[in-house]
C-alpha cells in the first residue's frame, strides 16, 4: 500500500450525502454529544445527534474488525466496491462471522433497551464507528418489522461545504483507533485483525507511536513507557504479522489471511503460534543469539520453513500442543541431533497437486493429511532426544539455564504488578540464599578434591 498524504480526503459521494441530508431527523436524547474527532473534546465542541434510516447507512471495507476477510477476498475475487448492494451484503456477512456471541449479546441489548450510543458516519453515510450496531438493527428489523429498529442514531461528520471540510483518511483512521478498543457491548477486534489494522494505519502515515499517543488508554504514558509499549506492539502484532506474510508466501497464498484466523472464537487460530515464533525468529536474526543456538546463518531459512510446516500441521495428535512446541523450538534447535530430526520435515511433500476447483482451505487440509504422520514422527524423535538429554543434565547445564532465565528480557521489574512486589522480593532473597549455599559447596568441593556428596546422596571422588 502506498504511503498517503496526511491531508488526503476520503471522497464524499454527493448522491449518498444528499439522501442522508433529506432523510435525517433530529435524534432522540442525547440531542448532542462530544465525539473523538479533531479538537472536539479539548474544545468541548458538541455535535448534533440525528436519526437516519438504516438502509442509507453503509459498511466500510476498511473496518478493522474484518481486515483479514476483506484482504483475503480481494486477493482471490478482486476489489470490493463498497457502494453497491452486493458489496454491502458481502461486508455484512464478514461482520456476522466475527464473534457471533458478542453479536448476539448486542442484539439482545438493543432489542431490550434500544441503541444507546450514537454511531459516527461520514456525510455520505459510511460508518466509521457503529458497524455492528447497524448489523444488529438490520437483524432486528428483519425479524420484527418494528419501526424502533428502522433508524439509527448517528453523528454526521462534516461534508464538502461544512465548516472544517470532510475528514481526511488519516482522521478517519484516528477515529477508528480511538474507538476500536472500547468494549461497552461492542465486539472487540481479534488480535490478528487488530494487527492488520495497525499496519494499515502505519502504511497510511500514522506511526505506531502516534497510534498509541492517540489512544486514550496509552495517551498519558511517559516517553519511556511509550517506547516500551511500542516494543510490545512490535513483538505481539507487527512482528508476528511479518512472519504470517512469509508463511503465506511459502505456500503461494499471499494475503489469504483467513487461513490464519477466522476470528476470536476460531479454535484453529494459528495467530498465537506466530506470536510465539516471532520471539524465536528475532533470535535467529541476531548473530550473537545464533551462536548460542548453534545455528549457522545459512540455516535460518531452513529453520523458518520447518517452523512454518509445524504451524501448518497444527495438530500433533496429543503428542504436544502447537504453542508449547513453538515455544520449545530454541531448545530443540540448540541440540544438533534434535535440530537434524526437525529439519527433515522440510523434505516432505510440499503441496498436494491441484485438483479441480478445490479451494485453498481444502488443499491445506489435504497437505495436512498427507504429511501428518511423518511430521509427527520427526517431532517425536526430536522430543525424545531432548528428554534423554534433560535426564543427563549436569549442575553446570542447570546453572546456565537458570542464568538464561534471569537474563531474559521478561525479567524487567518495571513490567511487574506492584502487588506482586512482596512475593518477588521473597523469591529473590531465596535465590540469593541458595546461590550463597551453592558457592560454598562448589568452593569446598574444589578445595578438597576429595569425596563429595551431592544433594541426592550420590558419592563422587575427584570429579568422577
């Protein structure tokens, strides 16, 4: 996506805007409200609330909640027009499939108490905030034909001839950013769709830092806190999304994001695996960490492909959960024998032959059925090697592991809840006491060179 000018204005469709202007009436209470737009909150600027027929309101395809569905569909079928009835039905279908439980909860709430918060629309009726509320109003209207559900309370943003002019594309993204995390009966974004939405905003010129400073939840953070939050968002959203793109490219499925996640309730969601893998991938890209892992630079691509094959298979028939396997990859790859077994996964059949008009999901399932047994076999071999090695671990190996954990990036006191501080202090004191004991024992053993009795009662002499 091309980087867009900050002042680029979203085109207003004059015929649509005229329809809205003719059909709008004064809305029920509240008659006016302050919204998250330009300097309205700072200046206390109230905007009128109108009532508009729901058939004149339209879904936007840029709605972050359906980002994965829209991009996947457009990759295969071409650009969604947004202005015609068929496109609107398609977007409504995407919304219905996202978080159906929250949709049903909102439907019941609107049926019982009506619409509480006004939606926000452009002058020509495209919803910036309130897509799901329009969806449930349409559902209730179809079910009951009750006139209470035929209209929607909205705040209409400025049009072509209004003061301040129409919102820019950047301002529309800001409004969505400010409202997207508010719950209050609205559906939260799936984290995967949220990542796609974040990246779209970055590509439109709204940096990650600006998104955070524009969000009411994080706007008051200090520079240090914002920097830390940016890193978290990189690790949990944008970085894993880069891994997703490489994964889909490997399969020849670029931008087919519905293969990753269909929404919050998707049991086969692969998104968490990519979050876990990105933490490991960062280490693969760091020369110093690669040395610790025993991975050569030329092996990075092979490890990447191997991990993607594991994520693609996803189910290891009770052997080990995918998220646990991905989190253990550093340990598996650091062991030469275990790494050798896992890398053999890459020599398996890459892709079933295209058969007729089978879709991508069907072909993906065929690949899984073809390769499940052999991949599971290789994972089991690697796991057994690691388990045998752990049984033989020496005090030196255990100390190295303990030090690695203490030096992990997650061991940051400032990221801890204040209420956990007493327990953290107690554990730190216990660790220090145990380290002092071990120092004395090791020194005693070194000095004597004689018989040494370990904690489990095994007798050794002179290191034998």
